[in-house]
C-alpha cells in the first residue's frame, strides 16, 4: 500500500511542478475518469480482438496513459502557460 501511495503522490507532485492549468487539470480529470470508468465496465472490450482486451481490459493504467497522451496532443496549449 505504501508503494502505491508513493507512486500516486509522485504523480501528483509532477502535476504540481508543471503547473495546474485548466488544460492540465482537464487532461488529468478526463484520463482518470476514463480509466476508472472502463474498469467498472469490463465487458466494453468484448468487441475488440484478444490483444486489445489483454492490454486494456486488465490494465487501467494503459487506458489512462493512452487517453492522457491523446488529450495532451489534441487540447490547445494555453498561451499564458508557455
């Protein structure tokens, strides 16, 4: 438990150091909510091939990572944050 708590706190510290802008908060909130949502509905991956099911249905961290990367690339960067 201490190890997982340490990982969570380290991740939150990284967000604090990079600045909690509205964009960063949106990326964090959406990716975490998608990750938690997909773990609550594991049958959502039944239509995908076994490779996708193995990677995403059994590992919510992979979903959070993919959503965060996509949102980071899609959402516009705030001019004040640069």
